[in-house]
C-alpha cells in the first residue's frame, strides 16, 4: 500500500471513529428532549471532514497521548464548530439553505429549533470537556485545554470575528480588518484544536507555540481557499451554495485582493504552516502527511487551473473584441469558454490520467462532467434566456415604477460551442500538467 493510500485509509478510520463517537453522545434522555436532540444530531451527522477533531487527536498523539483521553475534547470541538454553522446559516446571518449537501438545520426544523440546537451543542461541548477533566489525574492540563477552546470560540475568537464580519458587510475595508475577521472567525478554532490537543497531553510550551503557529497559518490558508471556492467552486462538489459571499457583500480575500493575489497569500500561509510543522513532526508522521496531502492534491489543482485559465481567456477576449479591460470577467459567469466545464473536464481527465481511464473513479468523474456540460448548455442557458425575457417585460410594462434594484442576471449559461471549448481546455490543461 502506498503512503498516500495508507494515509487516506487512516484518515477515513479516524473520521469514522469520530463520527460514531459524536452520534453516540447525542441520544435522547426522555420523550421531552427528543425533538431537540434530533435537531442536534441532524447537523452533527450531516457529514464534514472532521478536520478540527482529527487535528486535535493527532496533536495529542504526537505529544505522547492516547486517543481515548482526548476523544471528548475532539467531540467538543466538532460540537462547537457545528453550532457555529447552524447559526451562520440562519436567515439573520448568512441565510444559507444548503450545508454539506443537505438542507440547513433551520430549513428542516425551523429557525427557533435551529437556534436552540446550536445553543445546546455549545453547552454540551463544555459539559463533555468538564466531565472528562474531572476524571483526569492532571486536571490542570485539561483546564488549560478548555480555556484555549473557550477563548477561541468566544468574543476574542470565532464570535468576535463573526461580529466584525457582519459589521463589514457592504463596506470597503482595509487589509487589517479582513485579517482580523478570518484570524478570529476561522483560524482561531483550528489553532485551538491543535493547541488544546498538545496541552491535554502535557506538551512543553516550547512546542505548543509551534502548534499554535501551524494552526494559525493552516486556518488562514483554509479560509482563503474557501473564499476562492465560493467564487470558483461548484456547489455540487462543495455541498453548499456558491456565490453567497458576493451576494451578501462579504469581506473576502478575492474581493479585496483578486484571485491571483489570494492564491499567493494562500500559498504563503501554507509555506509558513509547513515551516512550523517541520519543528514538531517528522516528515513521515501522520500529521505531516495528512497536511501535505490536503495542500498537494494535484487533481484538484488541475481543475482549479483549468477554471482560472478559462476565466482569464474571457478577460483577454473582451479586451481584444471590445477594446476594454474588464477584470470582473475573472469571477463572472457565462461567455467563452465555459469555466465550469473546463473545471469539471480538467478534473475528470486528471482522474483518468492518474487512476486509469477504465477506473471507476474516472467513470464517476466523467459522468459528473457530462452533467455539468448538459447543465451549462441546457438548464443554465435557459435560465439566462428567461431572465432576458423577464427583464424586457419589466422594462416595457413598469417604466414609471421601480420593481427591483437590480436586473435579473442574463449571462448565466453557455452555447454548446462555449461548453465544448471549455471541455477541450480542461483536457489540454490536465494533459499538460500530468
């Protein structure tokens, strides 16, 4: 078995162990709390990478600890993360209807129950940690870990970042504000996962600072890539709606710096994270291999590069044909060539080149690509035509009355030729890289 397949198997085992533990913690005590527990279980059991829990367990193991001694803390960090997602998705916050490929909690159970489910998960997280610390011989180590997690989740961490994020909506912001938002909103809890795991195992402070640095830079790289994917990603792949940041005028790295500079900053944070990790983990350790695999996924990089080249071509074509430089085409939809198709076909071709064109993985990737191509030239193009008709109707019949602030978006889908060009581009990029 190769190191990569070995790591994938280990990660899957860790995730499965965490998933089973999380759901085992959430069982109704009586008929009166069953509705609340059901709402809690729905979001906790909806999936997710369990990145924070895995990082906590691995930091703990890397410092000489055993998984069973840290599992309540790993569960707690996932409960806190899940509560934050439930509340983020509420209409008063980000107003999202899709999370991890499923309807969000408030869509299924209503806003009131979703709020209570989030509150209950936050409280239950601390209940689990405190109960476990009471059984430890070294209670100080456990209390330090709880303090780290509490600070990262509170006003000086995740909640503080979320509050600033809301305040910054629709405003022109400076780089320091954006850095504050993402350092606190996203990076803080990832950083705390690693630091708490190390503290719980009695790790020396001289090593804890390296876990802290690693977590910070990993969290920032994670958030920047998430910002990029909100612009460049595909909702079917990500399991959540894309374009939400722009729709809500959120403070993001692509909005402030553009995609190219955002990628550079993600790469710099990645390099800084690797430098910190070098000081606390062997090159062949699980933690090092886990992180390296995340950031060195060549198949995903091919897909992302295919998308970027397609979008860049749109800017060049506008410049050549219309004699104007329009950088908004970098993140715009529609036009020649189809970037969605180049993304999907680049992904499928890379899978075929790496795992074989007779493999099941390639069949799945190709089927997905064909669905994207059909959607781009069929459903999405039809949506664009319908928008054009509706805009004309509004202009003709409501000339003296303002119906909406913005016209419906017309440049949505693609012609078959644009889709074909995107597919060819994706194939070329994949073959060039591989």
